C-alpha cells in the first residue's frame, strides 16, 4: 500500500513553520509534493518525515534531568 493512501486521514503541518507561531497545515498536490503557502516549503513525503525527525530531535532531552556531569560529557 502506498504511503499516500495509508496516510490520507493524517493532517500534516509545515515543518518549517512549526517553530513559529504559525500553524499552517499542508497537503500533497497531485504530484505528491507538499507545499506551504505561508513560507514556501516544498518537499515530498520522505523529506517531510526527515524534517519532522529533525524537529523532534531538538526536544528529545526535554523530560530528562541532566546533571552537571552529564552536561560535561556532552
């Protein structure tokens, strides 16, 4: 089953606008390219998932208490 059929009910937000106050939903066009009208982001499904992974990686230590020793090891 293609990814586009499997994820039809999923609403995606622009990965570039996630860090700002803009909450822009994006949808794929007939060619499978996701486009943001606010910032001009263009990308296919794989690029979109890579950008989401980059965004999540910024906050992976949010719920972890870091000691001074842990910070020095980083």
